[in-house]
C-alpha cells in the first residue's frame, strides 16, 4: 500500500490563482501588479511585497532562460497549502539549468535565486507538470492556523 501525500481528511493545496505571461520584459512588472491584485482578497498575513519581489525574480529568470522552438509563455500559479503560500513559475526551459549563482559584487545579474533563498522558507526547482521547468517558493505561516 502506498502512502498518500496528505493524511486522510487533510485537504490538499487550494488553487488560488494563475497568470500567463509572454516572455517580454514588461511581463515582470505585470506579474507583480496582477499578483498583488489577485492575492488581496485572500488577505495573507505574509509580506505581499516580498512575494511580489520573488515573483519578479523568478519571472525574470523564466524569461531569460526559457527556451522553445514554438511560441511560449511563462505561467505563474499560486496555492494555499494549509497555512503556507506556494508560488510556482513554469517555463519551457530545461530543469537542469536552474542553479543558484554566486555573482561578483559588480555583476548586474545572477541574484534572483539567492534573493528567493534568503526570503522564502523554502524553494524548489525541477521538471514542470506542464512541460519544461518549474521553480517554486513557499512562504510558511502566510495565513493564521
């Protein structure tokens, strides 16, 4: 017998919202604005600004590193999992290419995952269930228990 991910009677993650963005620089600020607007009705106790900043970094990376021969998009989804907020950013890139860099002080880029690592309670990267790559972060205690 296999174990399920959730105990019996414990609800799974609740899908709260999503956005689909074109791989263009304007999409980064659009992602911040839309996330703030769409998360507001759920009244999270965590810093929405911190979440918007992490989304900016991950959408920027998705745009920079996403690759496809066809027209492609970046998909951002967010979920309530118990008291935690989980945000996923999907792109058609290769999961093995996601890595945290240690940029020099004068490097203009390369701090996105370092920033996510320092703010989020956890983060993950791997193959996306919709194809390509997903990078996600979790903010614990986003809602009272």
